[in-house]
C-alpha cells in the first residue's frame, strides 16, 4: 500500500470540483453531491438520502480534505470501512479505522496518528462511542464533523434498526462544535423524520436524491422452479458477476450446490457458516476470483464491487427497502444491470413465520404487504419504487422493466378473468387453497377434486385456454391487489370486500399473464441486441486483457480489483484506446494519483 505522499495542505486550496477531477478522476458531480458537500463546508447539519451507488462517500470525503481537523465517519460495517480506507489510501488520502478487527499494534498506531492530527478521515463503529476512552480521544482531536452512515439504522420505523445507533443521539450534545451529517440510501418519509429527531439536528439541510437507478432493469416473475429459472437466467449472464439471494440458509446451500454441479462456479454465504468461511467467500467475490455468490440477506452490506451485472432474488425479500438495497448493489459502475425477482405466495407465509412474535411485527407485516402488492400489480417497476419512497417518477415509460419493455402481456378482459376465479373460490366455499382452485378452473381432475366432487361445479374447466401456472399467477395478482386474501391459518382463499365488488362488476383489477414462448423469444432477442449496442464498439479482447492486468495489480496490493479501476474505466480504455499519458488522464476514474501510478502499466497493455 502506498504511503501518503500528497500533502493535505495542497488539497485545502482546491475547490470541490478540482478535487473531484484531480483525485477521483471524475468530470462532474452527480445529483445532490454538490449540495451535500456545501452543507458540510458551511458547517450546517444535514440529512442526505442518496440511493446505493449514488456516490455518498465522495460527499463527505471531499469536505474532509478541504477542511482543517478530522472527520469521523460512524459506519456499522467493518468490511465497508476497510474498503473505503483502502480506497482512500490508494488515492493518497490519510484515512484509518478503529474497529474490533484490528490488533493492538494497529490500533495503537491509529490512535497515535489521530493524536498527532495526521488523520483526515477516521472510520469508527457506533458501539465504540460507548467507551469513555473513545470519547476522550475524539474530544482531544479536532473533529470538524461527524458522518452517520446508514443513518436509517437509528429508526424503529426503518427496516434495519440497530440498538448501537441509539446512542448516536447524544453526539450533538457531546460535540456541540462539530456538525452532523446523516447519510442513507433508503428512507421513507417517516424514517427521515425519525433520523432528524433522534440525531437532534439543528436547522438541517435535507436533500433527497431521486431514488430511481435508471441503469437497473427490473423483472418480477412468478416462481415455478427456482433452480431451473436461475439456471436459465445464468445462461444469459455468462461470465458476469452476480448475486443470487435466497430467504433461508437451506435454500442457499441447495442452490449453490446445484449451480456448482451445473458448472456455474459459486460460493455460498449465510450467517450459519463459520466466520472465516464467510470472510473467505466474501473476499473471493470482492477480489473477483469468483463471480457468483448464493446468499441470504446476510451478504451484501459492505460489498463495493462495482461491476455486479445482475442480482437474482429466488424469493420475495421482506420489504421494498431491502429490495432496493439488495438490487442497488448491481451496476454501481453506472453500466446496465439486471434485477430479477422470482416470487410466490408461499414467500409471504415464510416471512410471516420468520417474523414470529417480533415486537416489530406489525410494522414489518405492513411493509411485507406493500412488497407483495409491488410484485403482483403489473405496472412500471421504476414508477412503483419511486412512489413508495414518496417521489414522482418523471417518465411515462422507463424502458427498463418487464412492464415497460412489454415482456408481460396484459389480460384483455381482466374483469371477466377475475370473476371466473372469484366465483370458483366462492363455489368451493372459500375452503381451499390456490393450487386446488387453479386445478378446478383449468379442469384438471385429481383425487381431491373427485372426492369433493369439484369436477361437477359450474366453474370446473371454465379457463381451458390458460395454463395452470398462468391461473396461479392470476390468483397471486388478485391476492396482491386485495381482491382475495389467504386465511392466515390454513392458507385457504377468501374473497375480500373488494373481491365482492368485482363480482358485482364494480371494480376491476389489473392483470397480466406470462408471454407465450415465441413472443418471449422475440423479446429476448431484441433485449440481447440492445445490450450489445450499449457496450458500443468496444474491443472485447483488450477489455479482457485490461481486466487481467487489473487483477494482477489487485492481488499484488491485496485490495479488491475495483479499487484499482472500475469496469467503467476499463471499458472506456478499451473503447478509446489512449496512446499517451495525457489521453489516459482523460479516462473516467483516472485521477492524478492513479494516472501517475498506472498510466504506463495500462498503456503498455493497450499498445500491446
Ligand atoms: P454509495 O456509497 O452511495 O453506494 P459510492 O460512494 O460507493 O456509492 O459510489 C459509487 C460509485 O460511483 C463509486 O465507484 C464512486 O467512485 C462513483 N462516483 C461517485 N461520485 C461520482 C461522480 N460524481 N462521477 C462519477 N462517478 C462517481
């Protein structure tokens, strides 16, 4: 790791934009970044909501370099701290962290450097603030401002409440001269208010960036066989990096094994694995030695790998906030990435059981319901996302979800389809589950149907043209849109008051059905063509060579590959093929420091 050769005094004379260009090698700010930097420079408390990949780190790292004293970043994740500190050091910035993973010598060295005023950015875990010694250290050091990362963790209304965050409420009174800046990727309006109250921010600047990530394409499909569907998706993402999320540890093990057997090399990750195995698997993925991880939600926080091209959920996550965070890990480099969710009504039950008697159950169930509606209502996914977070989506067609890409076919007469299903539920006396009802409607006999004489019902076989899987999907959509509900104890389908009103023809659901095979093929072909176009006239062979070189350097330095350069930078090199150091300096993500260190190395690959 290189030592700190760039003198901080040099930075202080620069403007934020100059630092962005010279140190980070970027051309301009993204939405909200400049405003949040100015709030810190103006010593005004702030709350900044920027989606994952939106570029939060820069917002506090730049002011930290421009101001006297030290910035303290409270962050819940050790692995994230490590990556950020490594990244900063790589750019020549004096940064360090204090957390439980360091040994005594490392800790002492950091403490000495803090006392000597040699650190510009110190990352610490929130629980450290419980220790008097840490508070004394920070009192002695000149802390200019505090950053509360993942600030939503302070709120009970949030999806990730952490007890250790509660004590952050006292930072304001303990350090009255330092300003406080809360950052999060996800916060509903309720959570935003809670953050402001609990941190006791004074007259704060509040800026909420558009939650939408336009480079992510969302697809939500009913699940019939997770393994088969995942295998199918992996074929479309050959050699790309991706995360496959499952709810349960058992599912992680099972799918991971199946994929490895099918030749898709991957590592599993869940909280049941020993610490060192988890660490190793995370490292293999971060360092790009493995491209696939099959994981529970335990995986992901602190994963900065910027070239994740797809995220697959094999089941419904428990709320929209989690989904936003988990899918947000894809495409941080700004290039297109795909997010596919496979859901089934059974997932709802699974979560209900997992939540058990948790004191948070009521809030959680409400969020789960909102997610279920999100899955089952055919509509623009980007729009639905934005409106959940209280934002208006500006476009009529996002061109980046299954609905807008016309990968779903709308049911032409949704009221009639709904009435057929609802009357069947009525005829079986609201005492049977979705599978049985679908069998009756499709006209499929089995032992149960004969025993209950449901083959004699007027609704038996009234949807002969629809596959059973389609009928199942329509039933889920009716549940999601509250025309039907499931009895919590027996999972039997029950008609709601909205369902009654549909039976009378007074309200109509929005229903979609899966595309027929030929149509699906045509849509996929078009999609592939588009994807290829988005990569432009890139020299694929050169790109592969640049990646190899990056990997070699990353291994030498024991840092993740993206810390050397992101895919977007390599892609630009492979398109523009710079021949001189000056031209190399113009590439996205090439700051002065990286130019000095890497220009010749990468130029020789390009020339070769
Ligand atoms: P977040 O913490 O909000 O998820 P990061 O701070 O990790 O996001 O930033 C995501 C990626 O975007 C990083 O590779 C970062 O260097 C890059 N980035 C941030 N700001 C800009 C910018 N203004 N222009 C180009 N790239 C940027």
